[in-house]
């Protein structure tokens, strides 16, 4: 069996509000693309 590795994903929200997000992986970096409405501002500490 051959494993196919993909580096892109497109997800769609099919509810009344509709939406789409695109993800791409390049090395150790993940790129996220889409539209958003800001509702919260803060910091994440790792």
C-alpha cells in the first residue's frame, strides 16, 4: 500500500453563515487563509 501525503486542506462551513478556510503545510510552517471577524484580543504563552 502506498501512502499519499497531502500538504493542503480546504474546509467549508455549509451553515447559513457560510465560510471557507484554506490550510497549507510547508516544512514546519502551517499557513492559514480565509476571512474572519475579530471578536477577541489576547495573548497565548507557550
